[in-house]
């Protein structure tokens, strides 16, 4: 039997120190040893039974419940005051056999892998790599669990691949304590697994596009994500270049992603006509406090996999994860005017090393990071056509209301079909500032006030935007989710209310969901909304 | 007034005492650590480890002991078990005090300070 340790923890914090938040109980669940229970399905179902018991216990005590993985979100989306379940040890994995596939499925079974929720992106990538496969994309690092990662919408900057949730082909949710409360959801327009597989995980099948897309970025509130079916692809290499780029060139490229006609190109990556080829990944690093300075472009091209490439990890370790030193925040709180000078002086430390070309697999290029102190991230998604306007406005607010201790970047990802996807524009430009947490005072604006100023400026300028669910923002800003998602938040609430009972909808809610006004339950939602549309 | 002057007078005993304390402080604090980490694999998690830095969220085990070797013994073998069979990270710490202790005792007394994290259990 799976075993759960109970901690009366009192308070809980995110990986990046964005709390602490009051929390009564933290559960830490361990799976049954494989020596005692060798069958994947037995262990998986045993864990499901344990989760259902925990849910029942919450019902008995009239308390709420929330699962979380690595706690990497900087917003309080993973937090629950009552009871939290750490899923990090729930890391079963199973390859999909041809016999598991839906009869007319268009998926190649060799590309599909079923993962339990607590597998981290690194575990997913390593397991896939052992079978000659790779994730299609990942975030900038690999520590998020797959369950947490998809439900908050993690993304990288793979232009034409989408966010991580866009590789998901099926979702296994636990939506209550009863035998009918384990469901397997996939698209009716693109089925993947057959009913026999669902039966093996004791799940009833719902093939329904609308429900699937609503639950995909479910913010931890569509039930407990127990398993996910991921579509992988054959292993590939990424050739990574870092170059200086003129701001005008960078922003022209950002607004069009027309690499063929850009003045900026990598000579070794031109097509036979001498035009730039479309990269897999494009990211621009910006110092918001120096208008005259060139930007830094990180650009990666997809290559066929081969094994004779140099180990990229030593270079990646030096090149990618650059953070402002923590002491700078303490200094900035007293001497905020010096922030631009510090960022200028530390440019070589904060931004990637220039002209260091590296080649590696996705899992090697977007490798480990470690905790480096309290951190913040403001992350907006805008249509690429609004990039220049959104960036200039952000920089103006940072200079007029700040300065604040952070550096900026732009990334680019195609639209996701998930109902509440952060990457919702046909091509989303991610305008972000990362830095170290600071406290407001006489000499520096508070983070909360700065977040509000940003929102006010964007709304006043009529810029359509979204905000990454796992990042810092003035989430209580009136009408924020309506502004960002139009009717989609209503669609999301309808599907959630149709799938979950009122009691379960409340059990899977938290303060964050209340704050963004997504916890409302719609009593009269038609049940047929969550019908199985393909037997 | 007189007493005050006496109290401020140079006191060699006190000076030597502070010198010894300062030297001991330097010896015990003069140290460095080296961390060896596995490129592959994921560390065993610990959801209630909220310490700052590299070990946050990881299940850290520590060995902090002094080993007395017998006359004919010349090496130390510390046996530890990781459920998955591998270490993810090992960090050893060397202090000036430990080096001096080993030197003075001709290597027969060895101070050991090691931190390690196991690889996360997996069903692969």
C-alpha cells in the first residue's frame, strides 16, 4: 500500500520563497515498493486509492485539498490553506503498446508515454531519451513536475511547438472519492488510448474536445491530475547560438518572426538562397535601463540527432542560468537609483555569454537550475504584433516607477488550444522581467504597487495581454481574468461545474482561484457538456 | 578613577587568551567544500526542507563523525545506502582543524563531514 506521511506544517513556501503561506497539513505520499507490487497498474491504482482516501478525509473534516509538485510557481496557485499533497514521489512511467491504442487513432504508439503526475520534466525527458524520444518543448529548466507544469501552462520559446500542455494527448483525473470519480479525458477529434487501457486504471472514459481543452490548463482545480499521456518525438539536437542584436532588428523580427528576410542571421544557418532559416527557439535578452545598449539574441536550430557531439552541460551550466545576486535586492531597497548601474556592470553575469555555440538535446540545453534565493517574475503574453508597444511600455514603467532589480527578455510561442492557456494569441510574445524579490519602502516602490502600475499601463494603452498563471502579478486587479480571456473563463467554469460536484469544486478551489474569481460554481450547467462524444 | 586606569592597562594574559581563541576560531572556520553532482537523475525530494540554496527541497543526509583508526588501518570506508542505488550529489567539507588533527595524529584520527543526496526512487 502507498504510505502517506502527515506534517502539521503551519506554513508552506514556494521553491522561490514567494511565501510563506499558512498551511495546516502537508501530505507526503510514497508509492508501494515495486518489489512488493511489481505491476505498474497495481501500483498506479493503489496510489489512486490512497489519493481518494485523502480526499474523503478532507470531505469528512470539511477542508480543502490541493496537490502540488515542485512548488516552482511564483504565484500562490499551488497553495492551499487546509491540506496540500506533495506529488513529487508519484513518478510511475509506462510506454504505450500498440494494443493500448484507440482503433482509429492517428497517434504512433511509439511516440506515446504515460506518466504519473509527480515525474519532473527531467525524469520525463530522461525516460523518453532512453527510448530514443524527446519532449517537443520544455520550460527554461526541468524541475517542474509534469502535473504542475501543464496545469499552469509552462512554455519555452519553441516558436512552432507550443507550450508543454500542447503535447498532452490524454489526462487522468481523480475528481472525488467514489469509484466513478476516476476519469480519463482525451479529444474526441483525436483519440489516443482505447477503453481497455482506461479500464486498467479504473477510469471511465470521456472523449470530449471541449472538456479536454478546459481541463488541460486546469490550474489544479479540475480535480487531482494523476496521470498524463504525452506525445513525444524522435530525439533531436538543438544548435544554440548567442549573438548581439540591434534593438531595431530584434523588434522587427519579434513582430514578424520573418527570419528569411531579416538583417539578423547566423551565417551557418542560411538556406541555399542565402536567406535565414526559421529557428526552433528565439529569445531576446534586454537591459531595461540602458536604451543605447544592444540586445542579446539566443537562437536555436533543430538538427537531426547524432551521438558524436561534445558534452554541452559544462557550457550550459555557465551560459544559461544567470541570476542577479541576492545581495543586490537588499542594496536596491536602500539605494534604488543604483540598480541600473548594477545591472549595467553585471551585464556579463546576467545575460548569456556571447558567441559560445553549443549543441545538445532539449534536455541538455534546458538543464538543471538550483535555488538561488528569493525570486520574482512578471510575465505577460501579448500578440507578437504588439511586442514593440508592450516592451516599450514595460520599460517606461520600470524606469518611471522603479527602477526595480530585474532584467527583461522576450520569448515566442504559437497558440495553445487550452481554454485558459497563457499562450493564447496566434503567436504569443512573452514579455518578461525576472529578478530578485525586493521589499518596498521609502526608496523603492513595492512589488505589489509595481505590478498594479504595469497592469494599469497595459490596459490604458489598450494592449491585449495574458499573464502566466505561475508568475507574480496583481492577481486581485478587478476584472483581470475577463480582460485577459474574454468569454473563455466562462467556458472554463462551465466545464468545471459540469465535471465536478459542487462539493468537489469547492474542495479543489483555493485562495488564488477565489482571488481571480474562477472558483464560482455554475449550478445550472448542462451535464451533457461533459458527455463522452466517442465510444 | 584609579581602578579604571588599572582595568585599561595592557594585560598579556588576556591578550594570549584572545589570541588562542582567535586562532581556534580561524582553525575551525578555515574550510572549503566540494560538491560532486550527477548530471543525470533527479534528487530524492524532501517537501519540508525549506533551507536556502542548493539543497532546498532535497532529502539531505549528513555524515559528521570522527574516526579513530587502529595502528595498522590506513583507510576509512563509510557505507551508506540509497534506495535507488545511486548518489545524486555528494559534498565533502574540509576544515583546517580536521587537516591539523589528522596531521598531528599521523592520519589516525580523521574528521569526516559529508552531505549527500540520493537519486529519487524510480520504477524504471
